[in-house]
């Protein structure tokens, strides 16, 4: 069995603990929310985030970007540096770790004209790249009507992502983005879906990481 720890939406926090695990999954929104400049984010990713990650007790890590991660959208991450600590950034691509096939995508519907925003008609084409059979899908944005309801009662998830999940054999989907649904899980047909946001809608850190074994 592989012990997985999954988080999302840490928004610059590096003052929290995660348990020892085989695979650490981070489903986007790594960077602080108060400064979207690529100069600041580039520094934060390669110093604060890198140092925090290097101190964690995991065997492998995989992460995607989110709507606050402009430096990732602009390909500013030095992937080789993170590979040295067994951390892998994936963007619309798949990787196999511990014999587990994982695909990651950062996109979501338009949200304040921030990073990795696409209209639904473009998301349809993006999600066509998702393999038909997967152990794990990591998507920062949630699927429609699945852990995507905002505090205003709006379903903010993607309909094309939901269809992509329904049409495929995917065992687990880790998502975030909608803080109000953090620390909750749901089911789309055979796919177990987890909203891993650590923060609530007021950006308070109140949720714990998801821990599962597969």
C-alpha cells in the first residue's frame, strides 16, 4: 500500500505540519495570495516553498498550479531544482510514481482574470488530454456540482471536467480552489473526489490534509 497525503490551497503558508507519507500531492495555489507578481512568486517558490518542502517527510511529491500561481503559468519554475528533492511539477501531463499513474492539470473557469483561467469551450479541449485510465487525477479546479459550491450558492466547477471524469476510469481525483468545500469528499460514478483546500473562505487554515492508502 502507498500512503498518500493530499493538500491544496496553502497560499504561502509554511507554518503547518504534514504527516510522514510515501506520496505528497499538492493540488495548486501554492503561492501567497497578496502578491501576484512573478518576481515575488519566483523568489517564494524557489526559496520559502522549496525549503519547506525539503524539510517534509515524504518519498515523492507531485504538484500542480492554481489560479494564484502566475509564476507557474509563465513557466518560471526551475523543475530540475525540485527534482533533486523528488518533487515533480506536472501541467497537463502524467507521471508514474510507486506504480501509480497520475495526471495533473491546473486549469479552471475564469476567476478574477487570474492564472490558468480558460472558458468552458477551451477546457473541453484541455481535458481531452486526460488518459482514459488513471489511478489519480489532480485538478486545481473542481468538476461541476462536486465540491464546487461557493458560499454564495454558486456551482463554480467545470462541466467539461465532470464529463471527462464520467467518461473515464479514474479511481481518485484530488482538487481544491473552492475553499468552502475544503476537507470534504464526494463521488462521481466510480471516482472518489476530494477537496483538499487547507483554508476556509476567509483564508483561515482550519482543514487537515487528506490521508488515504491505495
